[in-house]
C-alpha cells in the first residue's frame, strides 16, 4: 500500500498566501482529479508534492513518512506537464530510454522496458522516428511513456491534454484511464475543465483561491455541491441561481414575485429547522431540471413564463437562454431541452421545475442547506 498525504499545507509567495491548509489523501491506485479555475493553486500543489516547491507550512507524507526534505529525484514521483518537451534530436526510442539511462539501467532492461511501454501506449511503430514526425497526440503518448517507464509510485499530471484538439483529447482521456487501470498506480490529475474532471476522476477535489471547496465522487459533487462556488463551477451549462424567500408554507417569493405555492412538508420542515424561513436564500436549479410545460404541471412544480432570448442548437438538444420576463432583462437562466424544438427566439413560453430538484444555499455564507 502506498498512501500520499498532505497535512495542513500552506504556501505563500512573499506576502501573498496562495494555499490555505490543504489536506489531501491519495490512496493506492486512486485517480484523483484536482479541478479549479485558473490561479486557484493546482499547479502549486503538484509542484509541492513533486518537491519542486517547498510548502510554507505543513507536512507531505508517503506511507506516514515525512518527505518534506526529500529531494525530487528521490521521491519516486513522475510529473507530466502540459508542454511535454520531448528531446527533438533524439528518436522516440531514445526519448523513452532517457530516464532509464540517467539511472544507469543496463541495456537489456532498457530495451525490454521501451518495448513494453511503447506497446502499452500504441507507439511501437514510431520508435525510430523523431518527435517532429509525430502528431500532437502521438507526442503526448511519448511524454506519458517517459513518465511511465520509470515505474514510479505516483503520477502527477498537470493539464497534460490541453494542447490537443477536442477529438484527440476525448480519445486520450479514455486511453489515460485504460493505462491507469493497467498500471494501477495513483494519479493526481490537474485540470481547469470541469467536464474532464467529472468524466475522469474516482475522486474530485474542487479548489478555489487556494482552498479545497469539496472532495468527493463526481456524482457527490454534481448532485450535492457544498456551496455556491461548486454549484456554479461544476456542470455545463452552469446551475441557475435565483434569489428566493420562503415566507410561509404556502408562499414563496421568487424573481421578485409572490408565488402561491405549497412548499412540500419535508423541505419546509428542514428550512424551518435550519432557521432559513423568511430569509434571502439562493435556489439552484440545473438547466436539465427546468422543463417546457406541455400540459399543466402537477403538484410540487413551480410554473412561470419565460421569455426566450436565444436558442443554441447542439444537435440532440438545445440550450435555451431565457429571462424571467421580457421586462427584466439581465436575470437570465438556461434551460436544457432535449427532443424536437418548436420554440423561437423572443417567444414567451410556460416552463416549470420541481422544487424537489432544487438546491438551497445560504446567501451570506454560500453554504448548502442540506435538505
Ligand atoms: N513562483 C511564484 N511566485 C509568485 N506567485 C506565484 C508563483 N507561482 C505561482 N504563483 C501564484 O500562485 C497562484 C496559483 O498559481 P498556480 O500556478 O498554482 O495556479 P493554477 O491553479 O495551476 O492555474 P492555471 O489553471 O492557470 O494553471 C497564482 O496567483 C500565481 O500567480
Ligand atoms: Mg496550472
């Protein structure tokens, strides 16, 4: 068993604190995705794990042993970067063999490891070529091969696919997961792309401004976002957020309008217990949970008129950008509609959502109110 732990890691550059008490556990064979906006501190965390940067405080441990002072070369950790910088004058074979030569590995072992690794990555036919003769995706595989070949305990990958076009990126994601399965080594994978995070990780860690916002499985993070930041960041298009006040059981105040609406007992009770009645709350509803009314909606559904501002055709579905009504431009929201679209821009349409699919957040702290 190999376990990596970050304990209360903080990092400052000069007076600026970049990381705040980061705690993180990576277990054997886990594929952990670290996701967050640009500048949130993702690369800094990887660089601290690799030993390229020292934390200002806190401990890094492997199997319970502190490695804060262990030089990078002794950490048994391989890092793959976004710009994979292969040696242009060397053949693919020599690019792969390079890390082993540095460790004085004998020729036969090198040969068998190069063959094994290039087989795994499907680049066996390119061994005698130079990097410039390869496509972007093939070069990325060579870069991965160079990390894999040393058989390190951990892989750190910093946006390794961001230089590839969309199609190749999707393909390489799947390949990376296959390779991860074959090697069963731990991977910490950094991306700012939340779709990539949702599709790749067993565990996702959402970072913002150097603080962990949430850690959990992709479905945890999507279905139960801890706070408004996670709710808006994870999911594409983003969750719609509305100000709401639940005054009493039969009345809610939404979009600056009173709705006579029977709030379901379970939700009402929880909000009451949370001291959240008669207060500004944020109601979150995902675009796929707002529906175009074809018939009168059943109980527990909030129905209102939406003014369609723009329709984005995505082939099998449409994203409808709408506003609460044509007078209050600015308060727009998104509806994800699958199936045929008979709607038009500037048209008004009745839509509804089920309050049981709504998320509630405290508008001051941004924290989720768990129902
Ligand atoms: N050596 C440094 N000196 C000063 N500030 C730094 C240094 N390295 C990083 N920073 C700052 O730390 C913050 C976090 O940077 P980091 O590179 O970890 O972000 P990131 O999440 O990887 O962003 P991106 O998605 O853009 O790669 C940024 O505000 C950056 O400017
Ligand atoms: Mg980065």
